[in-house]
């Protein structure tokens, strides 16, 4: 199924799509820097692109962790990126009331994995009429996402994408069952692989999540071989300085190498 995102991007049309950007919209300057680099890289590699950043991270490990600039300032940054480069943008929404406000700015709404069963949130996002990318909960079997899809479809909105981001495996660890991509695609939706959150070690640093960045590339290659419509990655020019998910974020050199290899595998199937 093809889903139009903004004016120029189509998920599920056989052409690889990147959803990429910083975990948190830390500043307008940073977001413009990342967007400019990824736009150029995706144009060079013939990959579609949607800029991603969150205005708020509502599930940080510590009460003292930086969550972001808040909805108003964060959406203003996303609007700036969208206007400056004429590209689609996506952000997370955490509560039903946020859906309509975010929909005024973004082209794709994203539901975090921890919230993927929240009926009111799913329905609110569906009612905006925008495409909705739903991350599979770390606690969910892939086939159980059928009920999640039906909640959004109940609003008359069939523009749904499902995203694999790993499954809880004991404490502070995730594993990826690549079979889930095939299971979720059978629901008639484009599928996304979140390569950076899938290597997260939730709460692994005590007051923050750690990560095993060395596994991003091999897992992304595996997902491309199974079959994906889009790749999700967190990208930061200086990951050690990132407000959130620095241990998982790819720098510019790493995202370049990842996209080159993932696209080569993806294109073998199309």
C-alpha cells in the first residue's frame, strides 16, 4: 500500500524512505544542520526523506533528563525546517490533545512504542487524517499489532505505517525478530525498521538508556534483506553531546555508510 507523506514523499512505492534526525529538537540551528546534510545525502543516493525530531521525550529514564523544548518551541523548529527546505516532517505525540496541534505543522504523526495500545491516542491521530507511523511496543507480538491498526482504521484513516524497534529480552536489553516485518507487512501497511532504537539498552546506564551502536548497521542490513519500506535512524553530528539517545545516534559518516549499504540490499528486491 502506498501512503503519501507531504507533497513529494510516498511510502510503500518501492523506493527506500529515510525517517531521520535528532532524537530531540535541541535547537533550530542543530535541526537545520542535520536536515541539510541528510537532504543532500538522500538526493545523492536517490532515497526519499522525511525529517524527524521530537519536541518532547515523555518517557526519559530520569526526572532530571532533558526532555526537549516543549510543544510550542519544538513545533516552531519543525515548521522552520519544513519551510526552509520544503520537506515533510514527523514528530512523536504522547497524548490525545497533542494530535490536532501537531497535525497543524507535521506531515506524519508518530506514536511511541510504549503508547501503541492507547486507544484514545490512536483514534485522535487517526482523526487528523494524517499518515500515522506506529512503533510496535517492546512488549507486543507482531501479530498483535493488527488490533492497533484497526483502531486507527476505525476513524476512516487507512494511512498507517508500522515500525519495528526491538522486543524486550530480559532486563536492559532488546532483540529484533526480523519475522515481525513480514508479519506486519501482511496487514497491508508499509513497514519501517528503527535501526537505532533497536540497539538501545533501556535504562542500561542507570539514569539513562545505553546502546550498542555497533549493531545498527548489521541489523539494518538484515531488515533490508527481509523487506522494508522505510528506515528510521537517529542522526546527530556530535552524538556525545545529544540530549537524548546519544549512545544510539549515528554521526554523519555512520549514517552515510548505513544508507549506502541498506539501499544496495533494498534495491535488489525492486
